[in-house]
């Protein structure tokens, strides 16, 4: 019996206490995943030792046959899982087993609803890791020693998952980690050879490190009877124990691909799709890329974990190697195994290696092709778009070389259906364009309803011309980088001169010119009344129901982007709008016949209303209300 020293009891991080409680009560139906999570962590520990030993072979301590072992004691009602991987020291144990070292924890907890089914899915999305042991155990103990340290530097960690844990120093002859689960009364089913073996084959068959379990063999006499006392225990490898990505595609089943994704992504929902490829020639590498079905909580954290697992000649190098995919594809998970990088490569060296750029370019094209293939299944792709669409919209601004490919994958809301669902591709829009239409029209607003009801759409609805309705925060930035698609340029209907191309005939254009000429005096009077409030006043034909609208110069930053930048503390020069008047509206007719103060008040009211309809904010709302009241009571 090893004597424990320097024993101390510490409290869990608050989030861990909440997570443990939720897991124990919400994941009951998925409780068997605890073994997958613990085996996955053990495999990572073996990978890390293999990598560290490249520089220092002594870290193996004479035992270079990396493995994971699982055994159970039915009488004691325990399961023990051990690995001879890198192990942990006291600081590692407190950091890794006492806290959740992952960004987005607070946001994750906010999302939890108290409904078991919903919370179980969220917990799976977050990744449960080591803590999953408490789903089946009422007490968990860990004995570990970091490879390369003295036997006296072993550490024991114990907890019942009730808010605190105990850490003590122990003597430990072997390096690695041993986890013992003291099973709950309702989890005794797991203390069974057949049950454990079936779970290993179901969830962890693809793990490259061999997962072994004890097998008792008994000698038999000539008549086939077992000889008492001849029992010999041997260790039998239960899993396939070969790198899944190194196997031919024809030999890997869909279930195996899905199981491997869950190992790589620490997610227990299935991926939407995957792409497995082996490349030979100037560059030699194998890639296995996945599109998840769920977004991680740190997807919009620029410092969050992202990237593929990097192997060099099947030797694990690093998790989250973000250098091989652009930022707008940060949701892609998977593995890259290459012969073209050195085994001692680091994140710093990756940034300087020209081969990395070539592999990145190839993987980016592979990922985009995978998404294009997925887009042929409209239902599956809509699931993807609803989850990751706003991230993919970063693509045209970040990846000029693949801008056209990314553009083909984008989806938008549209006046074609007038629903908030972003389900229309640019190719669909081009196919539906009216004869004589030369541009792809869009409008940007702070919300879908503001976009759908924008006065700028009135002439387009009258003519039956489709307009894309953009309301995501990133949309205006996206359109500043997306200049054309399929040789058709984009046009913001709220900026610059309105050009409907050949959709309008010469007679319409001539009538508009004559109307504008007849209203020159009105335009001049309104410009004088509004003074410095506007850049210009015009007669417009873009309105059918509204009396007026405001338009920005063609290359000016839009209202949505201005508000976002101002909210971030960015000072921007003032931009005066162009006020356009509908000559056929009753309010404009009343304005034309008004005199004196009433004319000035009506002109200001029309301008303020146009700004409000655009989703803008008035500098002096009280003045607007006062003018409106004056006109209503006149």
C-alpha cells in the first residue's frame, strides 16, 4: 500500500460543479460514451509521449510499447483504465482535472435549459472528456506520474463529483495514468468483459494505440477438460489498432468514419459529411476532413481552438494545427498526415515552411469541394448553412483565390419567397433574372423585417425583379468584397443611381426625365429648407408607396456598417444622405403646395421618416416629434 503525502482537498471550478451535476442527470441515456471519452484521452496521452520521445528517448523509461489497458473487478464493482502515455505532474492534475480549460464555458452554461434531452445534446456539443466518468461512477480516482520524473513524484486524485477533490503525492513506479471508476449501483452492467469489449469495438476501434483487456486461458487435458490451477492471464488487443486514415477508403465503413469523427471532435453527434483523400507526387499526405453537424461554443472566439490534428508519418505532432485551413473554414475538423514535414516541426516552423502553403491551398479546395457536394442535398446543406453560414461569409474577404467557389456556396434570403430563411444561392438568383436585367440587386438592413419592408424595394416589387435581403452583421462587409458572380455585378438598391438596365423601356425613362424637370422648383425649395441636412435632393421613380427615401453615394459605407463601427468606438466622418422624393405621393403634393414654416416642417418630417424607414437613428428625435405634432394640429 503506497503512503500518500502532501494531501490537500480543493474545490472544483464553479462551472465544473454545474457541468457534473447536469451530466449525471442529463446524459443517462448516453452513459456508455464515458469509455470512449476516457480511451480518447488515453490515446492522446500516448501520442504526446511518442512525440516528446523523438527528442528524448529516455522518456519511454524502457517501455516503448504504448498501450491502453482496461480491466474490471466485478466484486469491487470497479473499472480500471490505464495508459503508459505522457502522464501528469501535480500541477497538471490540478489544472486538467479541477477546471475546464476551454473558452466558452460561461456561454455554454447560459444555453442549458434544464430539459434533459436538450441539455444532453448541448453537453455533447461542448465535449465532456474526463468528467464523463461521473456518469457511471459515484467516485473516481486517478493515479498518475509524468514520464521522465522520479517515482516519488506520482500523484493521486480522488473525487466523488460533489464539489471538491483531493490531491496527494504518492510513490509510483510506472509512468502514465490509471483511472479507477467506482461504479454506481445502477451501472454494474459495465463491469462485464463482453460489455466493455463491445463498447471498445463500437466507439474506439479506430484508435491507433492498442486497447487491451485481460483474457484468462486454461489448459485442457486429452479429453478436453480444463485443468484446475492452469489458468494463465494474457492481454488481448480488442480494437483494430491501425490509423483509420491510413486504411483504403473501400475498407472503412460509414460507421467507422462517424466513430472516428467523434474521437477527433469530442462530439457525440454525427458529422454532416466527410472527405478522405490520399495524395502522392510532389507532396505526399493523407487528409480526412469532416463537416460537423453542430457549432462549438467558441466558434466566434478568434483565440478558440481550431484546425486539424497533424501527424507526420503517423507520429502525432499537434492538435489544432490551424495553419492548414483558412480562418473562414475553422469549423472543419479532421486529420492531416504528411511525409513532407520534419518530425520536430513546431507552430513557428509551420509558419515559415512553403510546403505548408501548398498543402493549405489543396486542403482548402478539398474542403470547398466537399461543401459543394453537400450542397446537392438541399436539406443537409440548409442544416450546415444555418449553423456555419455566417462563418463561411468571411471567405470572399479572406480568400481571393477561391472567392468564386465560396460565392457559389453562399445562401441568402430573397424577395422571391419573402421568408427569413437563407436558402437561395446566387446561381438560383441568376437563373431567375428577368430579361434585360444585368445586375444582382440586394439591400442591407439591421433585421430581416427592415430589409423586407425597405422602401427601396418598391419599384423592384412592381417590376417583379428579385432582390436579396441581407441582415446579418457581416453582410455589408461581405458585399464590399464580393464584386461579381457569373459575370454579373452586384448593386446595392439603397446606394447611388437606380439602374434597372433594359428592364425599363425608353418611354418610361423619358417620362421620368420629364417629371424630374417639372419638379425642379420643388427640389430646389426642399434643398434650401433642409440646408446642410442633406447632400442632395432628387425626384425618384424607385418609390411607389412611400413619399421619400434616403440614398447613400454608391461607394459610401452603409448605415449598418457605420453603426457597427461606431459601436466599436471607431470615429467616422459624417455622411449626408441624398433625399429622393416620390412625385406621385399625396404627402409630396401637400409639401409642394405648402408655404412658410409648414413647408420647412414637412420637408424635415419627410427626411426624418425616410431615415427611420432605413433603420437609421435621428440625432434629435424630440424635434421630429414636435414638428409632427405641429403639422397634425395645424
